[in-house]
């Protein structure tokens, strides 16, 4: 009986919120901090996926698979939230009913959380390759990594399925950004919703600590190997060492960015669970939310900065595009000749013929 009353209350609140939002067709950038970040993330990760697919035949590896999975995840997440925002803006917030909001919010929130699993898998593989290379060569393969990613994605979807059954609060429509996502306000639901938020935040904090620990071990092991490598180095080992260092650098920087962007949000959610916060209207809520979405925005820059093949392909592609555009652009002599003719002045050829 209590569950029915709670669902009825949530439905009535959804109807009232929808009616209020439908009357607001203007776009207030001061209340919508995500749209610009999402659109930039969408474009940059689309380019990153294209480049990673193009260079894949030359560098098929576990690390490349992890980076490609992270880029695809970031692109899909940004695409989902961008579609919700653009559609909500065009339709004045009336695009989504309760069922569509639940579906899109469930899918988008799951992809955000799954990115943490991808980073953990990436850091774990690099840890095994650096600290336990024999175990890595005999047990870790691309197929194993792909299976791990599918399993963790399914687990993430299952974790966030409770709002569909009324166990926790249903997915919330945020009118400022015109998107649907998990309701991270512990006080907005019952005890089950509060406990679920506590579990999700604790799980995320543990993941951050694990990623931090793995990367500290990687750094320590790399320093130890570099010290030994300095004493007896060869040309072939130099090339191999450079490749391993580059892969480790990608993992370290992506992991560091994940820790910096995700940890404040997780700490804030845990604090809200302890205080049983009823809403997310405070300034620190908006700051941690924007910081959370900066990770997928900045990841493509990490790929460029730490991957030599990535940089080379972008440079080659830029040169090809410029070589196709350049013949259609007038050069300086042609522009000068055209300006001379327009001004009625004789050209060099005319002066020569008159002599």
C-alpha cells in the first residue's frame, strides 16, 4: 500500500514538473552547465573513435581495445544526454514522458558508471603487464578483456534497474539541463533509495582507490625497470621500452583524470547520503556534476598527447585535407593581379608587351 502511494506521489510530481517545464521554452545558459560540455565531448570523441579505428590494423592490442571502448562509451554517453537536451529544448521540455525518461536516464547513467569499470580494466591490464608480465602474457588477451567489459556493463545495468520496480526513486528530469538521470538526492526517496545511493557512492570510491593503487604500483615498477635499463641498454630494448612507457603514460593520465573528476562527485554523494540531502540545488552540486563530465571531454586530448600513432595520423589527415583545399584557394600573386585589374592599373605582362 505504501509503495502504491509513493508511486502515485511520484507520478503527480512528474506531471506538475512537466507542466511547469512545458511553459518554459527559453534557454538559460546560467542554469544549464552541461550542454556546451556535452556537444564538445560528442565531437572530440567522434574524431577519437574514427582515428582509433583507422590506426587499429597497425596496433591491435589490449591497451588499444580499452582506449577504444572508453572512447565509444564517452561518445554514447554524450550522444544520449545531447539528444535529451536538444529534444527537450526544441519541445520546451515536453519531449519525454515518465517511461521515456526512465529508459534514457537508465541507459545514460549506466554508461557514465560503466566508464569507471573501463578505467579499472585498463589500469588492471597495464598493472599485470608491468608488474606480472608472465601472468599477463599467459592469461590476458583481447577476448578476455572484451568479455570483462560486457560482464561489467551488464552488472551496471542491473544495479540501476531498481527504479523501474519502485524500489528506489524513479529517474529524475532535471529541468535546468533538460536531461533525465538517476536521482542522486537521498532525501527525495525512501530508505531503499538512500541505501542504494550509499552503495553506489561507496562502490565508486573503492574503484577510485583501486585505480590509484594500481597506478602507484605501475609507477614504482617503471622506475625500477628504468633504473635497471639505464645500466644495460640496447637499441632494440630502447624501442620496446618506449612503447611500454607510452602505454603506461596513457593509462596513468586517464586514471589520474578519472580520479580527479569522479572522486569529488562520489564524496559529495556520500556526504548527501549521510546528511540525507533532499535536493541538489547547491553550488557544490553543480560544480561536482560539471567536473564529472569533464573526464570524457578531456580524454581525447590524452590520446593525442600520449599516443604517437594517433598524432601522426591526425597530422597526415590534416595535410591531406589541406592539400585538397589549397589548390582551390587563390595564391598571393593571383590575388595581387586581381586587385591590380580591379584598380585599373597595368600588370607586369602589359608593361612588357607595350615595350
